């Protein structure tokens, strides 16, 4: 099939799939940021069991293949009487894994702050929570804008996991495999979705470097 | 200037900081050996000694940036808490000025000064801002208030850091080698601020290599070597007639260059 044939037949579905991919990406990334910050605070807090839990979380979810996690969520959770919809399973997988990377980037951001400012904050009488909110997290986030931009792109690519479960509407990769089981879309059907992936990534990259320039700390 | 005269001038016998038999180890290294020290209200105590003698460590134990293995540290007669909100509350009353300034890099100079009073003492922002500007004026960096720390010279940053400490109205201020990271031409502007503070009656514990400052401002010089206090004396006597061999050697090694 040619591009114009594909577009005339599946154009609307492509748009729908792009929106689904965007939605999964946005929800996953927002969740990953929240979980990533919580895990990071655990990893630097004075309470040892929380530190161990945080490190453990990162070690597990940084090292588990996305597809394996999705299979566990779909097939194993029902054994624990936890039944999630396919959409929720995908969303969980595409949130938990980026959250681990998010925490790693924040940790290197914290390293970049340096012990001196931490000691200054403690000397002023800040509690751990105040120090985190006012000194550490704001700077760690600023230091990690560029890695976070890459993480957002990686999260989008990870949402292609959604193609492995029956979803309606489908994500971009899911749509490609849907088309090819019905028609001979061939590489062209993938070309359209990859243009959509790339276009989104370019926009994310531009916004990321814009934000980075805005918030960068002069050193 | 005689130290006893000074103390009566500053009219107080109230002990602000007291260390009793303080011991600290870094693994095998015996970093602080049976440290006993009293600092009275309004006193300026200068800690000097060769590098590695434990003077910075001693300074940092007073607000528990360094923990101790045994002994006691009392602030206004109360034992220094080991952690938690109590320790944070006590740290709020002890000013600290670092060798590397340690201003918060993501905040303007003015915000750096306001943060302690606003976020720790929960004072109203407008009132704090006004006071912060006055403090910045006092240390001579009010024209830089809206700039970020990295846009200032080292001397200006250190003076801003002193203002940040002063904003908390500390009972005592600790200076941990405040001029060691500065270019020579900027040392005096920081020392001038410290001299002014001392003259106004601030209780100060100062770790420094600036012997002229020690001579001029200190009520008492505490000389340390190998983790122990070797000699405590008035600056006049310490610099002209040191009692211990270690102090003599140290002063000679300084005067050689």
C-alpha cells in the first residue's frame, strides 16, 4: 500500500493512535516524576529502611525489561486478586520503569548540588523536609532538565508496549500491527507511525532545551 | 588589650558554649582529644594551629555538623541535641560561616538572606525582606541583592553569607576558615565585617590563618595541634611569648615566609 492509500483508509485511526500514545506518555511521565521524587527523597532521608526500599525500587525497575513487567502485571497480578484493565497494566509498566530512571537522574542532580549547601541549610536550622523542598529538590530538578527530556522521549517509546495487549483505541505501534494483520501495509505503515514518533520527540527535545536554558543555574 | 578587661567591658559571665572532655575519632584517627573549652557571651575566640590539627572539626562539632564520640557540648548550659527538630531548632540559634560560602545557588542574594527567617522561623516575608536589605547594606553588598551568588566575587559572596547568618539573630557565630578560599585582595573586606561584628559584641568562634586578625580581635587564642588544645592564651602573650614548644614551632614556621 502507498502512503496515500494508507492515509485515506487508516488516517483517522493514525490520529487516534497518536493521541493514545501521547496520553499514555503524558500520564506515565507525570506518574514517573511523582514516584521518582518520592523514591529519591526516600533514598537520601535519615531513615535507613526507607533508604533501602528506595534503592531496591530503583535496582528492580531499572533492570526489568518492560515486556516482562507487562507480562507479570497482566498474568501474575490476578493471582493476587489484583485485576487491572489492559490499559492500566500498560500505564503501570510505563510509569514504574521510568520512575526508577527519574530517581537516578535526580540523584545525580543532588550530587551536583554539593555538600556545602546541604550543610548551610542544616546550619540555618532547616529540618530535612524544609531542606528538601527549598534547597535540594528545586536544584536537582533544574540540573536534570536535559536527562528528564530524554526520559520523556524514552517513556514515549516505551508506551509501544501497549501493542502487546488488546487496546481500543490502539497506540501507534499497536495500530501498525493491526494494519498489517488486515492489509499488506508493509514498511510504509510503520513509516507513518515512526514519523509521528520522531515528530513528537523533536518537539519534546526543543521544549526541553528551552526550559533548560530558562531554569539553568548560573555557576 | 587584656582579655579580662574585655570580658568586663562586654559585661557578661554567661557561658554560651561549653565543651567538656570531647573526644572524636575518624576510624583510627583520634581527631579530637579531651577538648575542654568555654566561650562566654561577647567573647571572640580564635582557633589556630597547623592543618590537620582538628580546629575545623572542633568548630563543626559545636552545631553538630560533626558528631562526637564522647564528652559533652553545652549551649547556654543545655546539652546539644543529637538530632531531629530539637537539633534543627538549636542550629537556628548558631550562625555558621563556611570556607566556601555555600550560598544557595538557585536563589538571589536577597532570597538567600531571607530563607532562614522565612522558612525556618516562619516570620512574615515583607518584614524579613526589609531587615535583610539592612543587613546586606551593613556588609556592603546591598547593590547586589537581586543577583545570583555566582555573579558575585568571592569576597561579596562571603559577606552575603555572613548576612545570611546574621538574619537568624544567632547567639554565637562560628567561622570555619572564612577567608581561606578568597583571593588576597578580598580577604580584608571580609575581615572588616568580622571586626565590626566583634566590636558590636557578637560571640564568635573563628578558625583562621589570619594572624593579624587574631592579634587584633581575639579575646583569647586557642592553639591546637594533633587534635588537642595545646595552649590557651591572650593574643598578646601567645604571639610574643608562647608557652608551648608546639606553638613556638608553629609561629616560627609562619614567620619564616
